[in-house]
C-alpha cells in the first residue's frame, strides 16, 4: 500500500512546488512595476529548477519585430550567444519560429533534426560548440502576437515532457504580465516627459493631477488642471465652511476592537464621501472621524451657505440610518455638524510633497467650534450663516455660546429637526 501511494505523493509534492513557484513570481511582479528584470530572473530560475534544465533564457522581439535578443539568462554560461545580442526574427530556427508563430516547440534532440543533418550553421554551433541537445520553448504572447519566448535546454539527451511545457507556458504568461506592467509604467513616464513644459504651465501632467486629487474632489481637480494651478495661490474668498464628526467616537474606540473601529470609519467615510461629491464641495479634508468641507472655492457657486446646509441635511439624514445600524451592533455613536459663512484666506500650505489646499481664518475656526458644540443630530449655524439661510430654512435659536478661541459669546442658531 505504501508503495502505491508514493508516486501520488511525489506528484502532489511536485504540484505544490509548482504552485508555490508561480505564487512567488506573482509577488515579485507586484513589487516590480518599473523593471521586468527581477521577474525574468525569478521565472527563469524557477522554470529551470522545476524542469531540471541547467540553462534557461528569455528572448524578446523588438518593437518592429525585425530582430530578437536574449533579455535574461540563468544557469550555465553560453558561448554562442550573450545577453543583448540581436538576431534576425525571420531566421528558420526554433527560437524565432516560436516567437513568430506564438507556438511552443519541444525538441527531444537537436542533433536528430533535419537542420543539423543539413549542416545548418547555427544549429551546428548549438550542438557541436555549445553542446545543446534537448530543447523546450514557450512563447510570450500578448494580444495574440508572439513578443518573445522562454527557452530551456539540456546538454544531454533527456527530452522535456508535456508537463514541462505546460509549466513553462504558465511562466511565459507571467512574464507577459510583467512586460505589460512595465510597458504601461514606461509609457506613462514617456507621456509625462513629453508634456513636461505644458504640465508646469497648465497642471496637465498626470502626477500633478494625482496630487491635486489627494486634497480636492476629482471634478474640482480636473477644473484646476484645465485653468491652471494659479487658482490655488493664496487669496481671500467668501466661503461656507462645514465641519462634522461622530459623537462618542473616542469612547467607542476605547471599548471597541480596532477592526470594529476601522469598519465604522470606513462605512462612515464612504457614505459621507458620496454626499460630498454629489453636493459639489470644493475642498474636503478628513482626519479620523472629522470632515471639513468648503464651498465657493476654488470653484465659485451661487449659494455657498445654502449648498453647505443642504449637504449637512443630507449627511444628517444618512447618519440617522447609519447610527441606527451601529446601535444594533452595540455601538452608541451620534453625529453633529457646524456651518459658518464668511471670509477666509485660501491657499496651499505644508512642505514639498505634503502640501494641501485649505482655508484658514475665523470662519473656519467657528465652524469647527460649532461642530464640537453640536449634540447628536444637531446642525449649528454661525450668525452670518443663519442670516443667509433663514429665509429658506427653518431655524431655531440655540442661544449665546462661548466658544474656544473667540473672545465674545456667539449667538448660535440651529436647524430645526422635522417632526417624526
């Protein structure tokens, strides 16, 4: 019985080794966006070891498909060719044929071929000078076209198997993934380089757009790219500022598991992010459970205070549902909002690589303090925001409150909560 199980065990072990090697290649691919060479090296070594081949190499065709060259090699040194040496792709030999036809070739013995018996110069050199005998190739195929191949060879007659060919096909597919990833990365670099001068003048380069999207909504970032980054230079602007955060979040974090806290934050920011985008907030910053949104800069809007309050109302309505879901899980959380309206200084702050576009001034501090003061479900308004909104929205007095950083008490109003 033990003897019967041994072959099956060896086959399982071999399969596990192959799966592990393929997983290892995928990990290397994920770390090598701008260079396929590390991927080629691990593919060739893995393929050679698993297929018991002392020599492995990877050949690539050039872009015009006129020539091919060895791009990487592993194992015993070869004498008839070297890395970087180019050969015509129209040669009638195994490697160029594999690339042209995008088809694998398994040759038991190079010396037992018509080309060798006919005295083909390259075939004779491979056999007589290099000592190559058994050969296996697998094409690298992209978009139905052969772009290269992997070659395994032995210096003695020991034909490769169909299993070897299947495994080499899998490694070839991974090599294509690495090549395509690097090509895309380099194509982006090339485009960025070509657009260099225009990028600085119009903020049209992709990397700068990506940077803008870290602190501006995507649609706002695109407008800034089109009109120029001078929109973000320091200036005064009449804005509506909205601050919101979760009530009881600090206490919740002290009790909850880290995974629970992250899950709550994730769902909270996903829902609020959708509303921020839908309501056209020009700037939003997020830190922990706190969110700041700015209206009327960098993009102007007709009714900044009204837009801010409409966002606050939509947030409150959505948070009622979210908080109810959390309460069913035992999480006691609430939500409060502060909105102010007035002039602020807008512009870029921070150091190189960590800059962001933001607002500063009393109007921002006031919205933040009102948010801190708001109870669960409350939307508190500054006097100027209330004056701009009272004709359209139902507001209630909240009384005069003393806020940190402000010398005089502030008459605050709140948005009426509709009857259930």
